[in-house]
C-alpha cells in the first residue's frame, strides 16, 4: 500500500543547491545575451554593448589625437625670439634649407622660388606656402587630384588626423596662371594648429586690423592678398540657404563674378574698405567651425590679390562691423537675428552698381 493510503506524509525531496556563479561568469551573463534571457533582456544587452563599443572607440580616438597634439607640441619649431610656432620643425628646416643644384633641377618648369626646392624634392605635391603675419598660420600647401587625400595625411603622406593645408584640385597653378578663386582648406584644430587662427577673425575686430594680409607664395610667384570678407556659413541645406563658395574656382563671366562677390559681401561680418574688381585673383581660406553648434558650419575668409604697383598696406581705420549680416535660417532661429538688407558700400566693387541697376536687382537685397 502506498504511503498516502496509510495516512503517512510523503518524504520531502531535498532541494538542490544552485551552484554559485563566479564573479567573472556573473559579469559575462550580465553583459552578454545568455540562454534563458527574455527577448527584452537580449535587446537591452545588445544596445548596451553597442554603446560600450562606441564609447571605447571614442576614448581611443581622443587618446590618439591627444598623443598627436603632444607630438606636434614637441616637434614645433622655435622662432627667432625663442617662442614656439605651430609649424613642424622638420618642415621649417626644409623651408630654410639652402637648396642643392639637384633639388633646383627637380623643380617644375617655370619655377622661380628656389627657396622651396627642398620641400618640393621631399614631396612633389607641394605647391606653395601660406602664412598670416601675427598668427601661427605658417604652413606648406599641397595639391593632388582630389580634395580628400591630405584631409588626414601629413606632409610625408602618413596618417595624421590634423591633416595638411591643401588647395582645391580644380585650380591650375603654374608659371603664368592662377585660379580666379584659389581655395585653401585646413582643419580647425585644438592647440591653435592648422587654420584654428581663422576663428580669431570672427571673434575680434582688432585681430583683423592686426592681420589684414594673407601671404600665399607658390613655386612660381610670391603673392599678397588683402582680406575683404569674413564669414560664418552653413553647408547643409537643412539649415538654410547655402552659399557654395567652393563652386567657383573659375568665373565664366562678369555677372557670375558679381553674383559671387555680392553673396560674400552680404555674408561678411565686416566691411573692410578693400575694393575689388572683375579680374582680381581671390584667395579663400576655409575651415570648420563648431562654435555655433552646427556640424556643417564653416569659417571662410576671402582676400583679393594685391595688384601690380599697389601698396600692400590696408587702411585698417576703414574696418568696421556691419549692422546687417546675411546668415542662414538655423542661425537666425538660435540667435534671434534677421538680415535687414545690404548695408555695405557697393562702390567698393567696380561696376557692380551698374550691373545691379541694369538687371533690376538694386532694390532686391532686403
């Protein structure tokens, strides 16, 4: 007879003790999808792991960049007064090196700037040197068949997040030719490297008065340019109308030139008093700008070449902030500003007033 039938209670089965997980296994099962997890728990773990991977990658990238900046600081050249400049000492040495006959012979036909022979011999992508007095902008300029190559490569073509200053691939630079609009691109780096100094033009009118000239010397000629426009621009249509300052390396007509200059002058933070006319060579310096909170924002500085027999001096007393600046919709939304119309002196652009009147555009800017 069974025990139940006899009125005797059944014996209780002993519970098996759960084997205690090690700390390592607890961490593993807590982080990784594991047998027995619900769909929600698996999804949560996957999201967490993805976020962890992104965080680790970000930390590694920041650490690598910090090490690169440290190397830049250590390799920076020392100036005549003992101050450090942002330019790599190795490049300064090449720039100041007395060229050999062999290096001079290697230079492209029509070159006259033998002072750059050692730089060209070290890398045939070298096209010139850009500098701005009163800043640490003092760098070699490269040119290749695309605008991505030197974005994250140094002068010796090794990976470098800071990249190298380069000019637009579409512009033909030679003994007797320059683009109508030579565009130089550079990163806006921490520690005041590359084109970070351009931010000072935005924030400080006295900086513009101190450094109103840009020097861009090529293998073929030494050139000085007077700054006529300083702009904050967007490059994404979602943030408003885009002024594509990179679209015109060459101007096909005077009207195309006038339209381009009007856009630049309307968007310039300053009126500089520098005149400009069709046929003048333009130099455009471009860098990114994170200060406005838009990933697509740019700081753009435009200058026109000093003409033959013209004084390279700028009357800095004429430099003034404009009362009306053309920005873009997202900027207006954030800062509550509006463009009230064209206030700068159109007579600074020779022939522009006639062009605007003839085409019915004189009253349109507002």
